[in-house]
């Protein structure tokens, strides 16, 4: 959406809306991952985090670097806002990430579907035992498919640091999976 | 219990992300546009005073976007009315709201489908910190990539250690690091870093120099070195086995240690390196390396790294 981005940068709220709507699913996932659940941070929940982050992004568009990618920049604001909500709530999110209830469309045999759901539940439970920083790193990479450079933008660190953080988070996830 | 391969784990993680329960939302492009218009523009934004920011953020100071004022969050119940605002009602221009909403709905659908796809890049068997990538090797790292002399010169740490024992610290520094070090005085080194020189507690460098790869190298009397570089960019690769690697807690923003001899590849050479602690702190990358004979234990190196100010 380079056109929407360009127009948004000139103060076009409608274009900004289109731009943000494109990244809304990712933003909601990031908020949920940091909060530890969709109703995290003292009941503020993902909706309030994403709304606040969206408003902050709009008000801080003047700090957006020309030529940069909007998605990591926006997700950074979402992640920071979610962390602030956690701190303001005075506690870490100890809610649980959950898989959305949905109809499973079987692509293989019934056993295969059951196994997949069991594996998913196993990984989800392990993710829930990680802290929000580790969860976020894993999510940025494996939920959102962000590159190292994009992750560095979201996490506000060097690319090399992204590698070590991801490696460490994945090692912790593996530890949890082995319990 | 499942035995997880990297591929299996990544594939399941992708499905976890795709199926994550993020709840329903009534936000769409039109609602977002109305929301931000109601919040005020960039020009209308007023930086918060520190006290206001502290009250708002619960004391958090992280992230520049936090300096922006925060408009009231619109309760869920009010969002329908946001969507119902007439197109252009708040000075907005352009297409009718329903058309924007339809485009946004399509985009959300596309984005959702895209999110289902697994991360395209597999997690490689490497990690890194700052400008240093660390390739994990199986077995003895000094018997693998380290023997490749095409990239540059591979040096024997024992040789440089002998030089250090002979008291020629400068020569030792050149052997450990590079032939083409350019010596610096302290003011030049600090000008290069843009700040005062970080040094371990109680130690003063006997030599300051800059190698072709950049940054400032401090050489200490016991043959250990501290390389400090500002900024980022991938420059170095270290080859080491997993058993040599460990994360170090409580040191800078991120820290790694490599125990024992391993190889360091720079853009122009391959060097044999000793135990080392690497960390990133306050936009500086630091690498504290033991003497060539590894007379400093890794624990001593880590303690020394922690004392750097």
C-alpha cells in the first residue's frame, strides 16, 4: 500500500485507515501475545491497546522514516503500547493464549487432524509458559513471518541481537516443550 | 510428548499464529479513519510533560512514540457510532465510507490469509549479537571452518601468546587482531566512539588501536582485549560449537559468551580467537577477549565484562 502510505503521510486519515486495516490482524495478534491473552492487562484488552496504538501511530507519523516499511513501525507501537498496558495494570499478563474455536477442515485422515490439534495445543501451552518478551520474538517470526530486519525495527535492536533473542526464545520454547 | 524437529515446530507455530484467538473487532478502515481524526492530527499533538507522561504510562519511558499524547480510547460500545459518521464529516475527503470499509474488509481478509502462511525463512543454525554472527558447528570448531585460509590468514594463538609472554604487548595485539592496526590515542578513540572510552574496572589499556573492520581495540597488560564499536552492521562471523556458547544474563542488553578457542572471520581474514564475551549496551557493541593462552577463565572474563564502565 505505498500509495495509501504516501497519502497517510500527508495527513489523509482515510488512507491511514486503509493502511492500518491491512495490518490490523497482525496488530491484534501482537497485542494478544504481549498481553498474554485477548482480555489482558486489567481487562483493557486487545481492542483498547490496538486503538491506542493506532492513535499514537497517527499522531507520530511525522517520525516515520521515508522509505521505511509501515508494518514493523506500526507493530512496534502496538507492542510498546501493550507493554505499557501491562505495566499500568501493575502485573504481567497471566492469561492464556488460546486458539480460536473454529471448525477444523480435515485435509487428511481424522487421526491426522487430531494430532495436529494436539500438537498445536502443546505448543500453545509451552508459549504460555514463556515470558511476554520471548513470546513476542517467537510471534513476530513465526506468526507474522517478519524478517530479521523487520523484527529489529519492531524490537528496536540490532539485527544480530534479533538472532540471539530468537534463538534464546526458541530454546526456551523447546525446553518448555520437553517438560 | 512430541519429538519436535525444527520444521515441525515452525509449521505448528504458524498454525498457532493463524488460529490465535484475538477476539472480534469492529474496527475497519472507516472506523480507524474516524478514530484518528477524532484524536487530532500530528500538528495538534502536544508533547506531554514528564509528569504527565509518567502518570499516563505508569512510569515507562521506553519508545519515542510514548511522547505522543494519548487520545481517549473509544469504548467498544461507541465504535458503531464512529462507523456511522457521515463520510467527510470531520473534514475527511475522498471516497464514501462504505467503499473504504469494503476495501479494508478485503485487505483484512488478504492479510489474514497471508498470516496463515508459515514463516518463509527457516530458523538457521546460527545466532548473533550486534555485528557478529555466530555459526554453530558440530564437533571441534577449530577443525572445521577454521582451516579455511582462502579468506585470510589464520593465526595460531600460541604464537601470539609467546609474544605476550615476551613482553611485547603491542606485537601481541597485532598478532591477535590484525597486522594493519592503526594506533590511536585516547582522545582519538573517544572521538571515534563519540563517548568516553568504556574500560573494565581497575584496568587501563596499554594500547589503543583501530583495525580495518572499525571500532576501537583496547589491549590490556595481560594480553586480553576489548573491542568496542558504535553502530550496527554485520561484519564478523564466529564459528563455535553449541557446547562453547552460553547466554550471559545481566550484562548489557544482550550478551553471549564463547568458551575456548574458535575462529573469527572478518571481511578480510580468518583469525583464531580465544574465549570471548560479546555484548550490546547503549548502542555500543563490545567484545572482551581473553589472552591467547586462555589464562583467564570464562567466568573471570564475564566478571571483567560486567565491570566495564
